[in-house]
């Protein structure tokens, strides 16, 4: 056991069955897969507590317990443990076939761009397409989404940097995972998951999991990851990175040499790792 609450699906009241004999809990149960039915929901540390990450429409959540309006479990994409509003989930939602593959789109009540939009959807939202009508795909819920905005879920992107660049200018949001607000590790995770590559949710987890560190002085290459304490960035080209950052409060490009100097001058320390996933 790691002892990391983000990775340990147990809260005393209930725990995942595979943890029997390793943690204390009133009940040990098998999870039930649910999916998010809202465009976005906060994954919280405790019911009504602070946001740790976010889930998008159609993403899977393994539910261990439903109690007083909250679901306890973990995000299927990365194992991140926490609480979601129970009414944001359904155990009957269909398996998605497509993802939103542009920064954002709208779902409409009819295949007509002049109709009022039903909801906005972020990059990475997951939908089940059941038919097509003109320039729109129809989803299992009866919504209509522009065809150019969706990509088959089994056709991943090739380059995480290209995906990260789709978020350029998105506002910074601690714990965010959507185009309307995203943080440094959320950006890296969105980029890697869209390319079919496993990726944890927080930067310290990413630093441990994604690749061994490179020797000091290794020239940066596109796709490399640069880590500081509590921060991560993607290398776009040898002298430039992209990151969601609290300096500009957005997803922005920055010269690597400037970022290194600025972050250390702000008291956040030197680079802790340079990795090449």
C-alpha cells in the first residue's frame, strides 16, 4: 500500500474488495462502473470538500458507495480516488464511441446550428454516437454534435504536444481538467490520455510514473516533460515549453530559460526532473 489517499480506495466506511486485509473498513465491496452525465464535475477530497481533479461527460467512475448524495470511488482513467455528486452519475450510461477532439463544442437538441445549444462540452468529453444527420452526429441521449468536432475513441492522437496546444489560452484553474479551466498536470494528462497513453492526475504522480529522469544537461526535445516541485510543463521545441501556469493564469508558451529563472526566483525551486516519456 502506498498510503496515498489519492490512490487508496478506502474511507473507513467502505473499501475496495482488493484491499481486504490491508486497510480497516466496515465493508469491502466490488466497484460498480458509472459514467458522468454532466459536462463537468469536481472530484472532491471529501463530500462538499475541496476540488482535487475534475471529470468530463462520459468518463467512467468506479463507485464503491453512495451515501448522503455523494459517490465514493475512483476515476477509471487514472485511479484517482475521491467523491463526486451522486446525481452527476449513472450506471446505465452507454459506452462512449467518440470523444470531443477540438477545444470545445456544443450539443444541440436538433441537427440545426441555429437552434439554441443544449450544453457546452470540453475537449475530452466522451459520447456514444448512434447515427448521423447532415453535418451532425446524433448521440444516445438524442443530442446533436457537429461531425468535425468528434473523433472515434479508438483513434487516438499521435502527439501529446499537439493536444496540449489545443488548450492555448485556456484559463488556469487549480485541479481543472477542462477547456474552461485547467492546471499544469491536467494539461499533461489531457495530452497523454488523448494519445492513448496512461497518465496519472497530479504532477508528483506523473514525475514518478511517466519515465525515468534524464541526465543533467540533456538537451530538451519536443514531448519531453520538465518537472518542478508541484509543477510540470511540456517541451514544444528545444527552447520553448507550454504549461498551464499561475503566472499568466493561462495555458501559455514560455522560453525554457525564462521559466527556469522565474520559477526559481519565485521561491519554487529548481527543476527536479527532465523526463522523456
